[in-house]
C-alpha cells in the first residue's frame, strides 16, 4: 500500500510504518504547490497528513483512489467528514496525546499576558530597558480570579486544574453538556454563555471547532466581557474575529489576549494586534513538545497500519464509517 506523507514525522512513527512494510512517499520539498499536492495524492492509496490541508468534496473527487486519511492532529475540521464517511474513507486523528502540552500553552499565555511578558522581552531586545517607572505598563495578578472555560473537555480540565492549584482561581464553564467531574473535583460551576462572558477574568477556549463557532468571539461578545478580562485561544483561530479582537483591545473593552491560533493562520507580520503591549501570540505550537509529537506520530502510524491490515483505526474521527 502506498502512503503519501507530505512532511516527515518523528522517527518513532516512521519506523512503525516501515516495519509494517508500507511503501512511504515523502516529497523532498514539503512546500507543495496545489497541483503538486494533488499529483502526489493521486499516486497514493492513503495519506498521512501533516498540517492544514483541505479534504473537501473537490479533493475526494480529484483523488478517488484515496482510501484512508490519518491526520497528524487532534482536530479534523479540515476534512469533510460526512463526505468521507459516505465514501467509506476512515479518517484517523491523534486525541489525548497533546492534552497536557496544549493546556500548558494556555497556562503560559495567561501568565504572559497578565504580566505583559512579550512586551517587556521586546523592550530588552530593542535595548530599551530604561529606568524604573512605577506606573509604566503594569500587569495584573491572577490569585483568586475567575477562570471561564468555553468547552470543558480534556484540555480544558487540565487548564482548570493548573489554575485552581496555582492561583486558587474560581472555575466557571460553558459547554453543550455539563462536566460533573469538574464540578466535583474543582467546584466548577456551569453557567450560560452570557454569564461566562460577564463573569470571567480569564476566558479560555477549549472546545472543538465547527461552522457554528466561526467568529463566535467578536466585537459584540468582547463588549460583554470585563474590562480587566484576558482572552485566551489555543483551540482554533476561527473562534475569534481577529480584527474585532484588536479593536476591543485598543478600545480597552478587554484587558489583554493570548493566542496560539490565529485568524487567518498564518497571520500577517504587520497585523496591528502585534504592536499591542497586552498581547502574546505564538505560532500554533500547542503540541510542540517531544512527548506530544512522538505520541502523535505513534497514533498516526497505528491508524495507518491498522487500515493497511483491514482493521479498524484505533483512533478514528468517523467511527461510523465501520457501520
């Protein structure tokens, strides 16, 4: 079976695939033009995809030979799942293995924004250390503040635990279904979306993204938040309208923002939001640890190997494909 991998993955996964006898195709230059991408896909039986490539109806029609997709990611919003399922194409992903790494990034961003770490680091790089000024660009403390989580799943749970233990933060959350474990372990309180906006000192997104969430955090929602609120997004850039976010920060409707995902992604280097002192932006590095990336490589390889043997993918985003 020919497996196209558009970018090399950690050796643990590559070795598993080779040991399983799969024929691996990897381009020398990973920066493929659209026609090159399709050409490689047409010559493969399955794809192990790294990065944000779209697998929509148009793709599947151009590459009818593709029988399986193993994503090197937890999210699968880049795939038309309904179409893939209708075509009996299993789509694998890598859940759980990057839970801790992503929660750590959210925790890091929260603290970096609260103390304006990016701004001060940039001053040092520009040789602008300056003299002591007791009123210049002050941060805020997090002890006893309220953490609001939009979508309290595995990653949100770890973030909540970190905040509770480190800063004694109160936990509120909003999601489709209540999280009884969080309520019992962390005294978390389920609230409406409106209450989440109104009561959160830090609002962190930890939900799966879908079309109904596009631009959910916009100028209207930011206006309902506290003026001291910190907005954190480590889920998907599509959750927030970046222009609205910038304007809300400039107008002091909210206090600060930290995000590991941008809208668009990658974002423009001249985006005015990058000039603000109360912002910290990272280039989608939530899973960028040795442990997480090795785990993702292992899961992606397991999915592809299982498919090659006629078995169910152990980590499948559309298990209904197996009937």
